[in-house]
């Protein structure tokens, strides 16, 4: 049983010294703040507050400023709640979000020395046929299971890897720890070893002409069984423009990152990225991916590949210095791209990161100065959304749809990058509110990361967590969160039609529509966590 909802919503993993402590009050009683010795540090009179539209809560966001390391208690007439301030509060959860991807590994045994009780034998090891040409059969080992299902999808995988690689490039002090994975101690930072597990799979997803298969899945989702029991055939589903361009970008980035560690592998990655680009050049007309008849696994459809091509051009420019990629990226940028989204569908933001933080002046005036101006302008909207929300959550009420954690984490990333470019405190503080949202400062009083917090997601829509017979879910997985659409009749009935958007959530295994996990929901949280961990260390 979960503890009852508290009147105080806090980051349940604690707060960090050196960063503002913000808590949410959902009470009309007077409140006091005490330190560990019981001394009253502050008292707050009740105040009338506007109702937060997304949640229906009369909520007041209290900025307590910086607090020294310690244990604190918030108290009103009816209850009290304790929170901590520590220098390294968020390293465990940030590391766990990376380790969460280890638990998604496909094709290998998860051994007790790394996985604790969450072990399983190797899964999905059989070779796969091409869906459209069953005579073509190939072994495509490894990769991460995408989400609560066992599919592996090229574009989402490429984006997830890129988040990890940029977390390490931009904020190494916040994500270079020991994760206790099989590669620990190899000389390559663990976060890069984890990303490499996916990258090696990604390299196998390329057809001989340079295109990438869109996904490697069965024709239907498995029931709630362990992965090694899921033995129906997997297929290489048709190639797509978006998958090819995202893989090209990701591999070009990876070539730069892994070159100091494994030069031959970096060469192979760059070759793969270039041949994917050549395929895109030879196939300029966008063809949206559709599930072939009879296939019901994830679609990951997209309306355009302009943003994927842009990201690829930026990364290839960074990897090769070839001016042809600069002009390709410049003309795609001129088409008008939204640079502040960090999800699988719109990947232009990753191209922007490449230009603004890696290439910098070398990108040239357009891709550095102009692009920076556009980026800074566009990232204002995340701040405006945060300010309009009672909990400081940068999501409009009508935008709480499937995987609402993604736009929220994505906005955290865009505000972090703004703060890095400008030094703006308001951006950093608003980004931090998104991190607090994920870890408990929200309308549900829920920590969305499994294994953390006193009120935490316990029943994610995640096949191994549902099938392993272990009470606690696999740790370090972030739930998709509230979805006002409630497409599943069962969820709709239990949640209630008129529930406010930010409360349309059900911590029950069948509720994929609100409580699934996904690799690309973990990974932007890793980026944000790495930043705040590094910042709290003063680096
Ligand atoms: O993110 C997708 C969401 O927008 C759709 O409404 C939903 C239902 O089709 O599917 C989501 O993506 C899932 C994918 O298809 C398969 N793996 C898990 C993904 C996250 O739930
Ligand atoms: Zn598997």
C-alpha cells in the first residue's frame, strides 16, 4: 500500500546544497520549517492561491532558497514531512537511470552480480528474417528492449544513445560513476559502455545499401512473460528515412566519442553514418513509415525527416569537417526547425546541441550565431509554461498525453542548455522544477522513477517487472506519467473521465497509457540529472 498523499510535495530523493530548495504546499494551514534539532527556521501563514489548472490543486510553490546540508521537517496542523539536503543527493538516481538501460539489455544473460534479483537468461537470440523478404535472414544481437515491450526500434534507440553521449560530453562529472555493469573497470566510462551495447546493435540494423531497418520486432506485442520466454520470431521491418537519418546522426556522434577508446570501431561507425547519408541523398523523397499489414508493434511514425536529416548533417559536419554537410545543415535550418525538443519524433534539438556545444564557432555564423539566437528564443516557451503552472511543471494542461514525462524532461533539457549558454538563473531554477516533478514534487505526490522515493511507481507497464514474481519493480525506470487521453477503457474507468490532466494516472501494470516505461524517457532524465549532479559538485 502507498502512504497517503501528503500536503507537502517534495523531491523525494532529497535536495542538493548549492541549488534552491523548492517544495509545493497543498494546504491552507499555517506551516513551519524545522531543522533536525527541532528549531523552527521559518513559518508561513496560510495564503489564498490560484488553482493549478493542470491538476485542480490549490498549490503554492515555496522557494526555500539554498539550505545547508541537513534534515528538515515541514509541519502543519495535520501532518509533517521530512526532506534532506545533501551534496550528492541525485547521483544515485542519475546512475540508476543509466543502469535502468542495462536492465533493458536484450540478447544477453543478466547475471546476479550485476542485476541482483532481476536476473534472466539471454533472450531474443534467434536470427531474424526481413518482413518483406523472408529469404533474407540475419543475426541482429543485442540492443535494449524499447520500453514495456520487447521491441527494438532504430530511431528511438539512436536518440536514447545520443542523450547518454551528450550527458557524458557536456556534464561528465555528473555521470561518470561506476554502475556495476559487466564492462565496469574496462577503462571506458560505464555510461559509454552502456550506450555501446545499443550502438553495436544499431550497426547491425543497416542494410547493405546504407538504409536502416525501422525496427526489429515481432508482428504483435508479447503477453506479460519474461523475455527469454518470448520466442516467436522477430522480423526486420521495412527501412525508413527517419530511422536511417537518426542512425546516421547517432553513429557520426558516436564515432567522435569512441575514437579515443577504440579507433577501429569509430571508423566503422563513421563509415556506417556516411553510407546512411548517401542513401538519404539518393532517396530524397520522404516516405513515412507504416506498419506493414498484420504488424501491430510500435509504429513510431513521423510526418517529416527534415529534422533527422538536419541532425545527421550537423553530426557529420562535426565528424568530418566536410563543408558539404555545413551547407546541407544550413539549408535545413533555413526551413525553420523547432530546436528545443529532445524526443524521438523531433530530433533537431540534438543537431542544435552539436552546433552550439561541440562545433561552436567552427559551425560558422549561421549554425552558431543565428542558430543560438533561434534556440534561445524558442526555449523561452518552456520557461513560460513552467511559470504558468502551479507546480512549475512546463506542460500545458491539454498536453498531458501518452508519455507526458518526455515533454517535461525535454523542456528541462532545453532550459538547462539555455542556462549553460546564457548563465541565466531563472532558466536553471525552472529546469530544476522539472527534475523535482519527476522525483515527487507533483500533483500525484509520486516519484516516477522506480526504486526511489517513499511514494514511488510500483507497478509499471514493463513485462519483466510484471512477470518476474518479484514484488518491487526493476529499478531505475521512469514512468510515462499522466495521460489525459486515457485511451484504455479500463484506465478511463478507474481514473474517472473528469479527472484533471495531471492526475490521469494509474499505477497498475496494464495501464500502458499512463504507466509504461521507455528508454527514451530515461535518457533525457539522465541528461538533466547529470547536469544537476555536476552543478551541485561545482563543476
Ligand atoms: O509513444 C507512443 C504513443 O504516442 C502512442 O500513443 C502509443 C500507442 O500507440 O505508443 C507509444 O509508443 C510505444 C511504442 O509504440 C512501443 N513501445 C512503447 C512505446 C511507449 O509506450
Ligand atoms: Zn530480448
